[in-house]
């Protein structure tokens, strides 16, 4: 497929209402500063449909051309404007979960175009794991511009240059940090499914590998922020959702292990990352309520993002460990807000209602628990 990216940039620029974007931004900043004291935060726009057709582009095409990657990101912005959605407009160099694994030499596995999915990093051989641990102990650090690192940085600068003729998009289409995942997710990607056995059989190696991963994670994000000062540490705009701090850690794989294992192997790594970037957000998909108490005890965690509240003990665990402790929840599906309304649960102005951060799903129309809407 061939597209002219400027057709779509011009379309977005013409539909962008600066007053609405300023209002939304002010509302988000007020929410992030905890100025809302009761209820929940559910921002909205006035819909502004596009006169253009926005054709679908498969993910594999986005690796071949910066314009195609950016166009894929712009589709989300178009959807928000067209539907009157409440997300801020945002984009990033989007190349999947393989960024940090690629720094360690992990190759990407591309699926057929018809699958339309981002590539996955391939596991390393155990001898390669041992070698990278040995190198790290000997002071050899991976090149954070290796693998996908330089591609992401080049794409970020290309985005900045591309938006220069579009003053409204330059101001209101926020650039954010590429997908760096989290230490547990990265370790599983590098080792493969044996990772869960190695937590028992190779404890020292897992600790050492986590140290190497954390170092690479921090150094890449430092490099990114040096190149793009707009991605500061005060407020971040990932997926168009604001949170205080400079980093989002994705710990989906950690949901598959016990809290004790998370505390032993990965909590200190997450805490180090959060501290390095002056606070931030932890995301997980699936059931992670057993980990939320540990997340909440990490100094500097300002928010939690979760995909499926229906799989978690919200009233017994999640809310006491988040909103009752001054930690916000962002991207809460609306069906959970409706449940709280029915049951008289005050979310204390600490919950943003809107689409969750999960690449494989939108927001369910009804409560998956089957409760009356």
C-alpha cells in the first residue's frame, strides 16, 4: 500500500480544535495533580469526523517505512477526534516489545501479513544468556543504539521534522517513549518459557540477568530523553493518558509468578527504574491483584494501569492499595466505573475512566463478570 502521509496530517491539523485540546490538557494536568477530590475523571471531546477514508495498514509494513509506522499511530488520533474520545493525542516510534531484547541480540520473528501483529523477540540460547551475564559483570555494557534502539531514535527525529509544518499537531500530538516493557517481561522474552523453571533452578543467573536488563533499560531511556527533552520526568503522555513521573513499566509476565518471587527477583529492579525517572506508572494485563500490594510499596509509583478489573479483587485489594494510598488508576474500563456507581463506591477523584492499555483488546461494552449494567 502507498499512502501520502501529508494527506492525513493535513486532515488531522484541520480538525484539531485548539480550545478543546487546551481544555483537555488542563483537565488532565489537574487530575494528575490530584485536584479532583471525588468521583472519577472521564474526559471527552466534541466529535470531529474525518472526510478521508483511513485504510488499514498491517504492522509488518510499519517496519519498512517511517511514514507507514507514523500513519498507523495517527489512526488512533483520528479515532479519538472522530468519536469525541477523551485521550490526549499521542504517538511513539512503535516497533513492539522487542526493543530492549534486541539490544542483547534477540532477533525478531515476523508473522505473516494476514496476522497483522507486531513481531516478537526470539529467545536466546542459554550460552548466550551466560555470555551476556559474564560481559555485564566484566563491565561490558550493551549498545543502547544497537538493535531497534537507533531505529526508534531516528524515527523520533523523523516525527519531529515531519510535524514542523503542522503547528497544532506539533503542540498537541505528544511524543512519548517507545515500548521498553519491564524487567520481568524482558527476562522472559530473552529466556523463553524456561524462564519460569529457571526462577527455581538458576536463581543467581536470574538475579544477574535482571541487573543487566535494568541497566540497559535505564540507559536506553536516558538516551531517549536526552534526544527528546519533551519526554521529561514531570508528566508523561503514554497512550494519551497522563501520569506523574517519567516512565511506564509493563509487568505482564510478572502476573504469572507469586508475589514472593516478584519481590525477590524484580521489585528492586522496578524500584530502581521508577526512582531513576522521578516516578511513574506500572501496567499489567490479566490478574495481578496479588502483586498490587508490592507495586504500591515502591516509592515513586504514582499510578497503576490495568486491563481487566473483572479479573482482580478490586474492592478487597486494588482500591485499598491504590486510591486509598494516593496512587491513581488510569485507563479504567467504563464497566468498572458503572459497577462502582451501582455499589456506591467513591473513587475519590483518583481514577481515569477510558480505554485500557492493552494492544490486543478494546474496551468491552459490557462487564465480563456478567453483572447487570
